[in-house]
C-alpha cells in the first residue's frame, strides 16, 4: 500500500529537482557564454577585462560589507550624554558650583545641536552613506535595491535618521535659535539647513547643468562642522538659543507631524499589502520608521535637557518621561526578517503594524503635551 505513495513522492521531488536545475541553468547560461568567449581571447583582451572584473568584485565586496555592518549602532546612545545631570537650559549662563565663582562668558551648550551633529557623524563618518554609493544607485541589474529583499535595510535606516536630523535643523533656524521679536536668522544654521536638504542620492555624476556634483556625504559633513561651530559659539555666549515655551510647543508640533506622516506610511503599507515575508517593500518602510525613531529618541532626549525649565514649570515631566520610554521600547523591535502579514494572522507576523503602534503612542503623547502648552 505504501509503495504507490512513495513512488508518487519520488516523482514529485524528482520533478522539483529538475525544475530547480532548469532555473539554475537559465541563470548560469549567459555567464557560461561569457566565460567561453573569454577563454578564446588573447591576453591583450583578457588582461583589461580581468582587471575590470577584479575591481568590480572588490567594489561589490566593499559595498556588501558596508550594507551589512552597522558600525556603532546603539539604541541606548543618548545615555552617553548624561543628560539627566544637566539642570540648566540651553543658552543660559553656566551656573557656578557651590562655593565657586561663575565663569565669565560661559553659557550652556545645546544638547539638541550636539546630538544632531553626532547623528550626522554616525551616518556619514562612522558608517558609509549607502544611498549615494555608485553600486547602490546602479541597483540589481538596473532594478532599484529598494524593490528587492536585499542590501537596502541600512540605507532605509540611514534615511530615517536623516529625516529626523533634517526636521531638527529646520526648526533650529525657524524657531529654536530665533529670538522673540526679531526676524534675524543665524547664518551658520541657515547654511546647515541648506546643506541637510541636499539630495540624499547624489554622487559625482548626475543630471546637473554645472557638470560634477558634490557627493551627499560631503555636504552633510560640512553641516556637521557648522553645527559644532555654532555650539562652540553658544558656549561662549556669542550665539543665542531661546528655550521658551512657545518655541518648545512649535518644535513638538513639527516633530509630531513628522512622526504622523511616518505612521500613515506604515498604516498604508500594512493595510493594503499582506505579503508576509514576501513583501519586498515592507523592510524599507520598517527600517525608515525605525531610523526616524532612533534619531528622534536622541534628539528628544536632548530636548528634555535644553528645555528642562519649561518641562518642569508646566508639569510635563511625567508624560515627557513616558514618551522617551516608549521610544526606547520601540527600538527593541529588531526582527531578522521583516514580515508584513495580516494583523490577525498567526503564521506570518505584522512588524509594520507593531512598530506603527509604538509610533502612534509617541505621537499621541507629543500631541497631548502640545495641547497642554497651548492652553
């Protein structure tokens, strides 16, 4: 009785094996043709082609290494700044320790500026900026890497971090460093804002009437230098940082809008696609949102130090601390493979909906704080 069943499965597996072999042969066929052609050429032709292939293999090795190794990735990076120990708002004169004289021309640095500059450093110095690498731009046989399941997670994460940095540099210019009753804009931070709006994918060549382009990492590095220079000026009281309640309110409003857009992106993908592990765009959305939360976790932690007086005077400390804890909780979600399954599914999880839940919780707390400040 078992013999027909065994024979049936043997035929099935044999057919599967032949199918796999056929697919592999189709894939290898063009490479075999090229190899046969190459073997029949003279060394004057073989040499340059061989060197070109070796260079290409080396470039791809470097590219793959950079996309897979996340140097200095640390969800607890805000702890390095010891922000809880600082009780002086940004831009205010440094207070003297007990029994000592206050130093002259010494003001408190902005933790927001320090963290923002360090996030840029993390994105383009400690790690290679993936989105403008020539092999990332070339794609997989012309297909955008973002549309494949491979080698795009780090690029999406970096763009998410960069989105938080961009929003912060805009708000530094428009509200946080603009004094009440004035229309003056700090020229150094204005330069930072312009540099951080630079296209994320630019390499040396592109569609430009001026010929060669400036690579994206170069612009971002220049912005980082300007941020640190501004903070050095602030530390000597040569610049201003206006830690007022209305500036804090405006900043929270802009951040909540930014996070809200990301929440809508996650919801749209989660509701309209349920490919589980086979949704090749789910990882892009997930890691972009994760990178944005990673960036805002440090920036908002720094905001709590720069606006400590406002937060405590308005009774926002409990909800503020809860928001920071929720952002850290969201960063614990680090699945090996991103799945965009149905919300009631039991085989394939729905990582987008899970992360979206945390994003919404953070945004609701920011909106609540904004409402309290607006009363």
